[in-house]
């Protein structure tokens, strides 16, 4: 288990570093716990032999204003927080290696090129680190305070005290339970045919997520999606249409991914989710009058 350093447990120190660097939340999961849910071939030990713990950090992907924009382009293409999300695990991995002496690796959503079947599920890592719980909306991990977060992680051989699963799930929100009791639907289900499920009392039951429907709307900006479509694009006979599909009408800079402008990223289920809405609204409320301070 983690040692105590000058009065601060190493687990606390790790979380402090993450929060000081811009993470909204940070938590620790044990590899033993993760292996209860992750199948062989998708476990931390498959990436780093001897892995004992995984530190997961979460950062809000969007500003509060982004959730309120009337522009679908702004909404669907905002990625401003991703740099912070991906940079923090590197700082933590260096800390674990240089100050603690344990080999560690950074893991983020684009770390391995395995398409839809990721090497490690960041959802599982976040859940076992106590950062939120699975939601009706495609199993997105909802955090009670921040709603939707983007996650990244550090896999380490250091044994740390884990945070573990939340005792009370974040989804369904009380207003969703009321809506279910009246109309047999919830805001996310009402917004999207990729989501189906039932609520029993105050708990989710029989949740179905049609990944093939969601993936074509929500996961369309990844390089993997572009590569998957490339063979179809090459077969397009009209040269102008082929060029449009291959390059994208909105590609402005060399670093823009090919296809930018053709594909957006749906996130409607979170735009209507009361947990997520409450998160950005309470942030704005807490800042009311701050401009005059
Ligand atoms: S991201 Fe879009 S397509 Fe996917 S479940 Fe949510 S609303 Fe449906
Ligand atoms: S709208 Fe949000 S809180 Fe309500 S059921 Fe859907 S994901 Fe859960």
C-alpha cells in the first residue's frame, strides 16, 4: 500500500499534483478490481507487466458556454480541454518513476490503434477509481459534480490504496426517475434511438446501447474512423466528390485531421442530461458576480 511522505500519503500527493495541473477529479483503482470487469487482453497487466494500480484523471471537455452555444459546429468540434487531459498523466507517470521508482505508462483514448475495441476501457478505470458511475446514455461515466468528463490514466507497478466504486450511482437523476414513472422514457432516451432501458425504483435496469448507431454519429472524428472509410472514399467515382470526402471542406491547417468538416461529433444525450446540465449551470451560478469582485 502507499507510503506516507512528510505527513502526506502518496495517494494524496498524486491527486494534489493532478488537481494543481488542471484536472477536475483524480482517483485510484486497483488492478485486481479492474480485472473483475475487464476481459483478458484488455487489462492493465496486458500493457505493463506487474501493473498494480491505475490513476485516472478527469477533465471537463467543454466550457459551460459550449453547452449553451447555438452552433452545432462549436458544440461538436470543441476539443480545447483535451491537451490538459492528456498532459497530466505524463507528469504523474514521471513523478511515479522519478520520485517513487515504479515503472509507469500513460494511457489515453488514442494510445492504441484498436478501433472500437480499446485496449483498456477508460470507463472501467474511472468507475473503479470512484470518479463516477455508468449512465443510461451509452454507459458514459457521469460525475455528480462535473457531469461529462474526458478521462486519461496512468498504469503503474506501484501498489496504491484504491478509491473503489461509488456507493450510490449518479444516474438516474431524480428528475429522470419522475419522467420515467410518468412517460416511460428519460431525457437521453427521448433524444436518441441508440439508447434504451428501464428504471426500477431508483436504479437503472436492462440498459441497451446500440453502439453501431451512436458510433456513426459520435465517434466520427477519430483517425480510426477516417481510415475505416478510406477504402470507400477511394472507390468513389466522381473525382470532385472523392476529393471532398478525402480532404474535407473545412480543412484549413496542416494539423487538421483529414476529413475535418465532413464529420461532427454528436453529444445530444449529454446536452439534455440533467446531471450534466446541473453541473455547468451550478458552475455559472457559483461565478455570478465574480466579475465585479
Ligand atoms: S452521443 Fe449522440 S448518438 Fe451517441 S448516444 Fe448520445 S445522443 Fe445518441
Ligand atoms: S438523462 Fe442523464 S441522468 Fe437521466 S437517465 Fe439519461 S444519462 Fe441518466
